[in-house]
């Protein structure tokens, strides 16, 4: 079966153990049902049909990006590091506007956030 | 397009936390492994759960019958930091639900995580204690899965470059389980964040989420598959708990979920080089439950092998059920979970310096294994050694007592005997006792030089634990100095013999056991202060003479 694993193909990991596929290569077409399942999105067959070419466009766009020559560019994967300076002191600062974030919850059952029954499995 | 958030639960690492919560009703106030040694030392050796010994024995017997089990453990240690891992929210257990939250730990867009320096410090401490190789540069990754207790839709964790790897842990198997020293490999230690807590409404129509725990720092410690029995696994877990407490990086309380162990168990015929199918077990709330769950699982798998149904052993997650003492299928695994890990772009790499690590290394306390070897070298029995090193507070009290020149065996006996028994009854810990190590050493000295009897000391020690003060003042106040004057004791003996003519007659008629009765009467008359040695000597002579 076709597997669309964009992230796995890209040399994003700085692990010395990982051997990512470097350089541009043909990207496989997206497996839309699997993609939707990974994102917990339900798609009707009609919607899937509608979305497939759109997703394909995004993939093609990444294909274009992958064609860019990065030989001389330092990878920039994350925020910069200066030893020790990026850490935070272990000092509590309670968030002052808690009411606003509680207000923004779609469903709240004081004092809990209410969500659909999580025990129901697929 | 409808969002069906809860479909297709993968195998989130954090789910175990939720499960211990789901099953609160199954929780038993079981004797924890850490308190087991205490019960051995007091008068109730029977407090050791018999089923464990039985199960171990059975597992051992089954091993002889041609099978070997392979056990690995994943431990999650919650760190007792003041704030969460990536935001400044307080990290408090038991706060009002959803009170210690902010946009960062609630996964709001546009927020940035900033790593708590204390988390790195705790990770380095623990890694050193586990004899690991520390990565001078490590990084964070996003582990994606959907579950309502994970607001961001991913957990910040460490994937391919953990902060430490390739360590080991030395343990002593308790004497009552056969004893022996074992070394278990530690594959890796990494830093990550905890998820929130999920509760289920009684009607089951919806669930409730408390995000106070979301973002609380965790260390995940993965062992090599080096354990071979439930006892070995439980002892490994207990040693991790000791390290956590000795180092002060966490409270290690299993009942609060601050220390969580998931075990992987497989069985193979002896001689087979490849491992059997691995089964994961969760939902164990004590070390004794870990031991029993593993031994049950080993027996279950061996039985399937013997019935030529080894194909029924499948890769799955099973839950330990305390009431039936069995494991049950929770979910079968359909292939490997796809967490779609990728590097966390919002956090810089964690870069350590040699000086930083040395600084932490220099401040490390003496660890349980080093303590046990030291206690062993001063001549204590293995049972004493394991008991004293089990709790760092007890070990510290013991060490302080020795600093006053007290004999190690005598100090150990008092601490493990009367002091522990009293503290246990009063539900106090040794640092809540008002007895100081200095006064314990003084008291032992007073017994040694004959000022007080051991019997009186038993009363004094209780007094000191409850009220404090000095041994000297208690002795003076209560007039407890031992009566060591032979004439005074003789007078009391004479009086008792005169007062009990009937018993004396029986004694003369051959019922010599009654000497104990007379001794008791004299001791009572002296209010416990008569020197037992002198009393028995004088009483013996009198009785012999009277025949």
C-alpha cells in the first residue's frame, strides 16, 4: 500500500543514527484515508475525493521545495542554543488570566473540562 | 467534515497514568515493597505477602521445567519541581482541578515552551545515580497522538538523543526471597512532560479532564530486559524509588502516580536465543503488585507454551486486576504505533558542560547501593543492611547515631526494633520523631554501663520519641536508675517469696518453671528497675537454698 510519510522522508532529525533520505526524490501520492485517520478527521468518500487533489497540490509544493539546492546552507531546525542561557529558573508565576482561558473552553463542567467519553474505542 | 477526536486510540505512553486513575476502585492499600523490610524486622514476619513467595517459588519451579522469562521495565518518575517543565505554572499535586494552568500547558497556539533548569538538574542527578553515559547535547522531539488529556496533540519528549543512556542499577534481593546481588542494565533516561488526568463520569456519557498535571516534568527510565522474575522486577522498581527519594528529585509515591512502572514480559524455552512475544502489563500500584502481576503473566504464558498454544501469546497490553489477581487484555496492538516523531522546533538543544555535571556529581549524596556495601562491611546482617538503607531518613538517623561512637549492631537493633515499631503505630516517620541520634547513643551507653536496664530503656525511648528531651533528664525525673544494690534486691526477693507461699510450695514440689513468675513479681515490685542479672542470680540462689 502507498504510504505518505512526508516527515519521515525529510532529513529533519539530527540523530547520528538516523539515515534520512537526502535530496529530492519523487513523492508518493497521499493515502488520504490514512492521513485523515492520523489527524482524527472523518471524511466521507465524497470529501476524500474532493480533498485528494488539494493535498496532492501541497505535496507537489513540498516537492518543489525539496528541489532547492541546500548544499551550502546550515540546517535550521530549532531555536538557537547558547549553553545554559535558554533555561528558565524554577520559580512559579501563576498565570494571571485563568478566567479567560477557562472562558474559552468549548465545554466546561466546573471544575473539569468536559470532553466526549474517552473510553469508547474504535 | 466532523472532528472525531476520540477515535482510534493509539498507544500513548501516557495512557498508563490515566488507567491508574480509571481504576481507583480497584486500588488496595497493599503493603508496599518498601515497607516489607520493616515487617520482617518487627515481630511479624508473616506480614510478607505469602503469595509473593509462593508465586516466586512457582516461577522458579517452572523455570526448571525448561522455560525462561525475560522482563523489561519502563518507569516514569514525576519530578518534584516547583514549576512545570515548560511553563511557570506551579507543579502541585492535589490542587483544585484546572487551577494550575496557562496557555502554554493548555496548548494554545502561539505559546512557546521554555525548559525549566531544575528538570535538567534532576535528569543529570538521576542519570549519574543510574551510572549512565550523559549526552552533552540532547534534544526534544514531538510525539504525536490524540487523547483528550494531551491538549497540544503531541507530547514533548526525547526520541533519538535522550539525555542519558547505557547505565546500570545494582540491587540486593531481600533475604526472604533468596537473597543475592543483581545488576540490571538501564537502556536510557529521557526528559518529557506528563499529560493531564482523565476522569470518567458515572453515567459514562462523557469524560472530565484536569490539566493541572499537563506539562509536569517526568523522567522516563527504560531498563534492559535483564529481569527474570517478579521479585527481581519489583526490587528494580524499589531501587529506582530509593534513588528518587535519596536524590530528592521526586516523592516516588506510587499511589499518587508519581512513580509508575510498566513491565514487558516474555517467555521462551531455555536454549532459544530469540525472545518470545512480548506482553505489556500496566496498572500496578505497588511493588508487590508488580511482582505478582509478572509471576502471574509468566505462568500464563508458560501454560500456553505447554499446551502448544504459544501462538495465543500476542503482542498486547494487559491490565493487572488486583481483585482477581490476574491480567486481562486491554488492547491488542495492530502493528507499531506511529507517533510521527520530529524535532521540537520551539526548544533549543540541551547543551551541558563538564563543569555543570561535575558540580552535580560533587553534591550527590551517598546512594543506597554504596550505603548497603558500607553497612555490610561494618558487619551488619544482610537483613539489617537492606532495612537501614531502604529509607534515606532512617539511614541518616543510623549514620548520625554511629557518629557518636555507638556500636552499629546495638544502634541497628534499637532503630529496627522499638523505634520502628513505635513510629509505625503512631504513623510517624523517623524525622518526625523527637528522639535525636545523640540521645539514642546516650541511652545505649547508659544500658551498657548498667545505669538503666534494657527494659527501662524501652520505656525511655518511647518517651523520647514522643516528647524529646534528654535520656538523663528522663531517668532523673522518673527515678529510673537501675537498682544494682544486691541487698535491696535481696530484700525484694525475700518479700515476694514471703508473699507467695503457695507458689513457693509448688516450686518446691518440682514446678521450677515458677522461677519466672517470681522474677516477674520482683521486677514488678521494683517498678522494673531491678537489674535483671542480679535479680536472677539472687532469686536463683534463694530458691535453690530453700529447697
